[in-house]
């Protein structure tokens, strides 16, 4: 079985990298930092026009008609570029919230009592039982409290501890919506969101590896590039050794859609993003700690993603609960029993 990217998938990834290089280069990224992470609606609409949010909608509904593996490639590029905003939630809201597919609406997501990103700018909030908008959204936002974010590109609000009334007889808040949630919708919010977030972490891990290697080649010390020193070589090699297994896990989970594989991919991608950013900062030395360097932005975003959505502790619990409890899947090596091979050979 060939798990290499197809020509179309490589072209899709390359096209998204070119687009982000044009509409969100380093100058625009730094301008977004200076704005305190306020969203650029024009950029959001450009992403919508490029099909970023409508990628998985059927063509008859105005979408591109592609699947989760292709979405993972786009979100990997978004993570690489440190693209800000509730990208995952707006992508999942396409076809469900008016304007989300076209980038005309900004949609964020609420998960229990965890902080909500970009709430003040959102046109809708994905909660456990369905999107909040209109009066329910306004009541929810009014009751939420802004909190300090570790990521200067991601403003946060703490949701209200109790459901609030928003409009005639309507209750706003994730806790109020949870009992009536639809299983398929809740599954998408939890697992597809976790996989797309893992893809962003993967992109960040790959980018910090590139930044570290480039700096190690250019920075001279004792008359030689610091990349020639064994300690620096080992750090760069470790970064690559974390990134590539995470890539394999994320791509595989996108193909299977299996919750346990998504949990494993999330664990590997979170570790790769956080540890690679820390090692990249270490290789950059004193300048890596400065505000002007971009390394700290990758580290802060990686920390924030790892603390939201499907956390490491939750992913570990899911993997532990799944050990020995899941029946063998048809076509998997486990389905053939001990001592038998899936692809030829063996008796």
C-alpha cells in the first residue's frame, strides 16, 4: 500500500504554502502580534475564497469535495506559518454556520470551562449541542471574562461558569447544550478538531526544525558554524526524529479516522511542537529569548494548543482504555491472528 502523497495532494500543499507566503508573511504576522491578535477579516475572506474552510464540503454545496487527509495538509501549512484565528472551528462549522465556508463568518469553539479563543470577534460559537449565535451568543460573550493569554496571537476569554439566558427561553453555554448533543456532531468537535490541531502542531514542529538547522548553518562560533558541533547536531537530529514519527501518525490518523490513532497522533504532535520549539530556542542562544525572534511565538502557540482540545492526559486515558478492548478491524494485521501475515508469505 502506497502512503506517499499524490501529485494533487503535493500541489495542494504547495499552493497553500505559496498563498500563506503571499497573504501572511513575517511582516503581517508581526503586525498581528502588535494588534494583540485581532483577526484580519480580509485575510479570513481570502482563506475562504481559497477553499480553506469549505475544503470538505461536497461540491454541490459549494465546497471543494476533498477529505480529511487533504485538510490535514492545509492545517499543517497553517501551523507552519503561525496563522492566527479559530481555523479549526470555522472549518468544522462550514455548512453548519452561515458564512463560515466563505470566510465571511468567524466561528470559535467552547469546550466546557476551558478558555475560548477569539470570542470577542466570533460570529458564532460551536458548543456541545450546536452553534450559538444571535442573542444567545451575545449573552454568552457578555458573561465571559477576558483572561491573559500566553500566546500574543490568541486572545482568550473564560466562559461563564453557569449557563446564561440568551433571548426568549434560550440558554447559552456549553454546559447547557451538552445533554442534547448529537453524537456525530460531538465526535467531530472532539476528534476531528483534535486531528486538525495536531496537524497545526506538526507544521510548527517542522518549521522550528528548519529554523534551527538554518541558524546552525549560519551562526559562526570559534571560526566554525555551530552546526558542526556535536551537541548542536544532536539537538537538530532529535527535532527531526520527533517530527517525522508525528507526521506519520497524523497522516495515518487522517486516513483511518480512528479515535485511538487520533489520540496517539495528538500526543506525538504536541510533544514534537513543544520540545522542538524549546530546542530551537536553545540553538538560537541568547537571541532566541528576545521578542524580535519568532521562536518564542512557536513555543507559546504550541503550549496553548497542547493545553486545549484533546489534552495529553485525556489522550493517554483514551489510549489506555483502548488497550485490549477494541475488536480487530477488518484489514488490520490484528484481524489475521498471531503468526499470520496480512500481505503474502507465512502459513
